[in-house]
């Protein structure tokens, strides 16, 4: 991962310095920002491969930064949240964050989260040179694995990386029901301490983008008491 760049937006310099030191040991290029305004500027202009984003920042909070970044970029965002603030986790996911980690955290866990969230994909949507076409169609949905793009009736949908991966996973195993715990393990790729709301929030965001009426879904269905499954509309 020596060619991957991580942007740390964290106003507590001791925390930022520890993260920076450990990420450099892992071979990452690292850039730092200590307030929200500088952080947003570097997020939009520095083209990081992943952003570690604290919630509480001077100048502009992490939620506003996340919202603004998501207007133009699919870069993975990991929110850094306080242990007691459960609402921060849900709101961050609602605004398009891919992941969150609760303070205080261990560096081994943080590095694992970063590696799990970074994917070597072309965020500009250009096909890899020489790659064969890899489009899976489900009724009026087309999932393009080369472009990491989903189209509905020919029109591209604005999905985050995590939303794309969850949709692709469910669609590829059409009609099979998965528990939230299984989805956390298979899609997020690591133990998520049983916080199944992560799946619920991501499903809700997907429905808002996929469905004509998110309150009456046709693609991602709920199996009461068990979990979720995909069906063709």
C-alpha cells in the first residue's frame, strides 16, 4: 500500500501524530490537517485515497466535511467518534461515511480498518486498460464492476464504495437471505462489535437511491427477524 495516501483530519495533535507515525510504518503516505477548513481543502484538493475524519473539529465539523466531500468524491471516509456519542456514528453513515471507529482505539484495529476500506479502483469511473467487460444486469439495474458504477434505466447512481459493495454482494447472491452479522463480516470484512445499525443505515441509503419509493422497496428486501436479500424489480 506504499502508493496509498491517507488524510488525517484531527485537531488533537497527539492523536494525529500517533496515527501518522503508525501509518508511515505501514508504508502509507500521510497528510494531516488540524481544523475543519484546512481539512476540507486538503480533502478536495489533495486527492487522498482515504480520509480519517474526526467529528469534533474547529472551523467546520466532520459531518459538514463529509457532506461536502460526498458531493464530488467517493473516497473512503472513516469517521472518528467519541465512545458515548452513538448518534455520531449513525449520522456519519447517513451523510456518506463508509466506516467509523470509536475513541479510544487500538492502532492495530485502525490500520485494519484502513486497509479494509481502501480498494484499488478507479474513482473516476474509467475502465481498466484491457479489462474485459464485467457488467451484471438485474432487470433495469446494471452493476459495472470495471467502473464500480450502478446504472438504473441507463442512468448512473451516486453510490459510495460501501453502498456499491453491499449491493453487489446481495445481487450476486440473488434471493439468498443474509443476517446483518453475516453482511458485516462478508462486506465490511472484519468484526464490527455487533453494531448491526451499520447495515441498516447503509441499506436505508441504498433504498433511497435505488428505489422509486424507498418505503415500498422492490430490490433490497427485508426478511423480518433475519436480515436482507436482493430480488429483481
